[in-house]
């Protein structure tokens, strides 16, 4: 039970951290040589992916809390 909690909590925290970093670093990872509309589209997709990872991370953390009951 404690091992399940720890595994889920660590996985969730890692996903939240990666998602947060990815969302913030999106603009720096897209080439400035691209045309502006394409650049903004790619930045938006990367930020969206970062937010999705954060949501999945929160679900893992909630599952960790649920595993305690």
C-alpha cells in the first residue's frame, strides 16, 4: 500500500514537473526561422502537450491519495 502510494506520487510529481517545464520552454524549442503563423502553431501545440502532461500527473497524484484508503 505504501509502495503503491510512493510510486504513484513520484510518477505524478515527475509528470507535473515535466509538463510545467515543457509548457514554459516551448517558445525556446521552436526555430525562430519559421514563418510566424507556423511558429505560433508549434508553440501552442507544445504548450498544450505540457498542460496535458500536468493533468495526467495530477491524476496520478490523486490515484496515489486514493490508494491510501
